[in-house]
C-alpha cells in the first residue's frame, strides 16, 4: 500500500487569452514537464498517458478539452504522488501499478500523464490529471472524502493485490509554534490529533466510519454540505482545526 499525496494545480493570475496564446509555462505545464523529465525517469518507457495521444501532446489536449467546455479557470489539474518502500518494487512494477491506479480512478473520463521516477532510493509515481473531463466537461474535485475513499482506497487495494506495504507520511508544513513545542518535547494539539488519526485510520474502512470513530473518541466533528471544510476538535481543546 503505497503512500499517496495530492496537490491542486492552480492558474496564475494571468488573463485568459494570454494564458492560452503566449505559450508560457503554467503550473500545469510545469508539472507535466517535471514528471516526464528524462533525468528523473531515466527511460522514456516509464512515462505513459491515459486518454491522451502521447506525452508530447498531453498538455495541448488537456487545454483543448478545457477550451471545448469553456472551463479555463479555477483549478487546472491535480498532481498525485504514489511512493513505494525502498527496494520493494521494480521500475516496471511501480509503473504498472501507477498506470492501473490512474485507470481505476479516472477511467475514460480524464486525461492523465503517468510517470515513474527512479532518481531516489524509493521509487514513486507522479500523475498529473486534467481537472476537466474530456467526456462531459465535468470538473474533478478533490476533498478529504475523495482522498480517503477513492485515492487512498484505490491505491491500498492495488497494493494489497501486489503484496506491497505502507509508507507512513512524513509530517510537513508545521506552524512555528508547533515545531518549537515539539523540539522542546512538549505535546501539541495538532500532534495529538495526528497521533489519534493515525490510530483511528487503521480501524476505519470508509470515511464515514473514520468520522464516527473520531466522535467515539470524544472528538467534536463538524461536517455538512454547507461547510467547505470538515473540522475536528479534540476533548478539552479551545478551538476546532480543519481536518485537511
């Protein structure tokens, strides 16, 4: 079960026409250029596409899809990373898992570039996905629910089929106060929440059961269609924290 991450790729504050005609590298274009860099993949064999003609034409096809459905703004795409334990997979196996991962998640609906990077001790896949469906123009939206149920669930299922193990995510993006407290050996609210989440995730099979188990452990969980983010507040805490 590989460790997975996802990042939204957003447009620059450029005018729509300039964005299309100037040919400047957008964040989406940069991601495709980066993940298909021969220095990182070593062999072009480990770069594939889904619902595109080729890697070379993937970006233009994604932009044509956006233009066709009039959806040039907002989130341009999503960048997924799927990492494996060092020495656990061959480049061929890692790439095959990444390609199947893309097929199960996006089927024939979304254009995807898939690349396996061999430049680090742990092999890892990069997927850049067009946010606009090439079939009906509907936009893909990433959320904690879709990540937990679809992205992580699909990756976990695939890796179980291939007898692969889990890589625990490394904590990043901490606030300075939290980092300072941890350096001094003091517990932090976010640290406690992370530890509880790591434990509860191992007991949950769906996102709803995960939230239910949080509540059973004394957490106040706020989630509704009218709320953009799900928030949690552990027992004794003064304020809620966004789950993402």
